[in-house]
C-alpha cells in the first residue's frame, strides 16, 4: 500500500513561504526599478529647468543680440520625450504621489517655456507655432485619445511644432490659472491656438487652417534639409 | 487600486509559481534517489510478464513495435507478448502472421467493439503472468526498459505499477520537436509526482502492473477514452503505490500535423476533466494524499491558466488593433518607416512583469533538470521555443474546446 498518502503539510507550508518570498522579491525589484525611473525623470526635469533658465537668460540678453541666436528646438524635443515618459509612468507605475509631483513640475516647465516662447515670438516677430492642449485623465475621453493622435501626427510632420499639453484636472494652481485666463471649457479635448480656444476634436486640416505658420516651418525645415 | 483581471492574474501566477516551486523542492529533496543506469541490470529473479499490444490498422508500425519487444533484455521464457488485432481493416492481420512461429508471441483477433480499453482487456482476461503491461502499437521500447522497471518491483513489495519515461521518436517537424520538449518535461513532472505518491496517468506505452491490480480492482474501463488515467486514479483511490522509472525509455511516434495533435489532445484533456469529475471525491481530501491535494487541482489550474492567458492575449491584441484602427481613422495611414529607438525606460517594471519572469525562470530550470534526468546533462534545447509556441498558441484551442465539451458532456472519439 502507498505510504505516500500521508500528507506532508510542512512541505506545503515551506513551498508557500518560498512562493511568497519570490513574489516579495518581484515586488522589491519592481519598486527598485520604478524608483530608478523616477530618478531619471527628476534628472531630465532638472536638466530642462536649467535649459529653461538658460533660455530666459539668453532672452534677457536679446536686446543686444540677434533673434536668430535663440535656440528653441532642443528644449521642445526634450519636453516631448519627458511627456511620453510621464504618460508611460502614469499608465504603468500608477498615479503615485511621485508621478503626480513630477507631472506638476513638468506642467510648470511647460508654462514657463510657453511664456518664453510667446515673448520671443512677439519680440522677434516670429509667428507662433505652438498650441496649448487640455485633456482629461480623470474621465473616459475617447476624443482626447484621437486628439493625441492628431497632435502626434502634426509633430511628426512639423518637427518644430510645439504642443504644451495639460491635464485639465491636475490640481495645480498655475494650470487652473491658465484654464481661467483662456476660459477653457470642461468639454474636452480643448486647444488654445493664438489665444483662441477650440473645443472638441480638431483634425490635422483644422489645425493647419487656424495655424498657417505651420506651413512655413514645414517649408523651412524642408529647405534646411536641402541646404 | 488593482482591477479585477489583474487580481485574477496575480492569483493564477501565484498558484502556478507555487506548483513549480513544489516540483523543484521535491526534486531537491529527492535528487539523490534519481538514478540513471547505463546498460543492463541484474535481478535476483525474473518474474513472468505479459505485454499486451492492442492494434488497429497498424500495418506500418507493428513490426517495429514487436521487434523492440523481442529485443528486450529479459529472459524470453519469462516474457509473453499478446498482440490483439482490434478488428483492423488494413493488412495488419496478415503482417502479424509471421509472428505465429515465435513461442512467446500469441496473436488474437477480435471485433472492433469498444476501443483500445476493450482490446487490452481481451488480453488481460487471457494473461496468467505475475506482471502485465501494455504497449501501444505506435511505440517502441528500449532494450533495458523492462529490467529497469522490474527493479522497482523487486525493491519494494508495495509498488503496484511503474510508469516508464516516454520519449518522442525521431521528431521530423516543428510540431514534433515541440512535443519532444513537452514529453521530456513530462519525465521530470512524472518522476516528481512519483516521489509524492501522486501519479495520475499510467500511459499506454509500457506501464507495467502487478497482475493483482487487475484481479483486485478489475480491468480497464472505457473512462472517456482515457483508460490509462482512470486506472491510475482508481489505484490511487485504493492507495496502491505507483512509481516512475525515468531510465526505462519508451519511444513513441507523436502526431505530425496540427489536426492529429488537436484530436489527440482534445481526447486527453477531455478525459482528464471527465475522470477528475468522476473521482472528485479525491480532490482536497487528505485521505488520498497528494493526488487530491496537489495533482488534480494543479492539472485543473494549468488548464485554467492557459485558457485565461490566451483570452487575455487575444483581448490585448484586439485592443491594440482597435486603437491602431482608431488612429488610422483619425489621422490616416502613415506609411513612413521610422526606426524605433530603444529606451529601457519603456520596458515594463511592473510587479507582474517580474513575477512572469520568475515563473519562466522556474519553468526553464525544471526543463533543464528534465534533460539532466534523461540525458545525464542539464541543458536547454531549442525545442523549448517550439514548446512555448505549442503551449501558448495551439494548446488554448484544444483546452478551451475540451472544457466546453466537458461542460456540455460532448464525448470525443478515440480515433
């Protein structure tokens, strides 16, 4: 007869502890690498902050310098890359306090960059090629997803096109002020182009129509490639 | 907050990892008991043994099967071979005539009226030896298999049946290579279940029984066309000890097309589920030990896991296709080719990711141990890649259909 039928409960418990240990190890590794990612985001934001300060200083010196010395393309790409990483972190790491804090910091950097770009445009007589984009991460917003695709496509088409995206529901006074200044409605997505608010989904053609300067930067970038 | 599907996923992965850890701990406990012998072994006595070969339309393979039995390193006067032609409609009966001259081979012909179990029972009713085995006509035994199996009976009077190590014979395509990795892995699992006293299948190819098993428990039953699983569960129910001999090699021809494999697996999984239902009183009943507490629940869980993961994968794929469709609908089709830039930031570092990695590490470790048991050297074969394809892409189909058939009680055919 089979003596193995006596259940070895001790073994079942030991295996349970080992399995729990492996799961705790998985949790620890996840936490460790998530913290590394947060550190990377902070370091990128610090770098952008320094770059922004540098641009502001450069702008202050403009009175004695030529407008063409302003370098405004690098920061745009960095901000865009940072936006992708924050959005990824929000979806994959979760809306932890760390991610929210980084998102707020990022929004402030965007506003600062936006104000600087506005000043440069006015002083140097450049046509603005940037939009403010308000989306919702709180409610299900299918049109926000579609608007994201449109803006991504435009950024691919016009690399110098700048999109400052803001979470409409972010608890940050500067964003709330921006919403109040431009009277951005809660019907999202919403775009602010040349201080004019456009609510609802806008196609590539709609945006190209209200932002004719885009065509120019498109031509400029083509010319610079052929040069 | 975790959503419902994530909670289910965590639970499934936890239980799956638990099962893998259980096998590995069992291996660490018993690793010194696993022996891999080279060449022949000597026994004090050689008990009489009958091997029953049921066959139905096996004219092309039967010769090789019978030849392998005749070549067994076992006293010829102690080994009787019963070949039961189960109403073949091809030339099998004529092929078998040449064996009439062998003193230890008996050929029988019966009407095909019940399937394989009935053919084996036909032989069982006529066998008088101390030990009885069966060998499917698509399988061939290694020369030393029987002697090695007999050492388990000689060493322990309480051993009632011994299962061999089944190896895939000469795989010729990806499907058969995938099955080779699967069968190799099966040797490890079966051996560990043997240590736990929890073997749930005594496969058709060359499992050897003491005759008293059939005398006391009765012959094979139809058992939803999986009589080899039912006899093992019946033995476990009566606390009969089953062992596994990992160096008794039996080579089997596996399905070479998806259709044939689908049919075979549908029968196996359906049979497992139906037999588990018939023997549900064993489940989580400590009187029956690990067979009810571990083996059957683990088998049910593995079916659930594969089906769940497949459904999740199809859902994710559908969701991605939908988003891509929405994107194309919104901004048109962008045909420009962009070289994707690699950034480790976008590699998932969720707990689920690490849990999945840990699970696969445990699985790969187990598969390497399987190779060590079979070949004497731990290594990772490329077949594992094919096996991953088999278990994640193809298996969900027959598993899902088998679960459905079990629920609606739609039986599957033997052939």
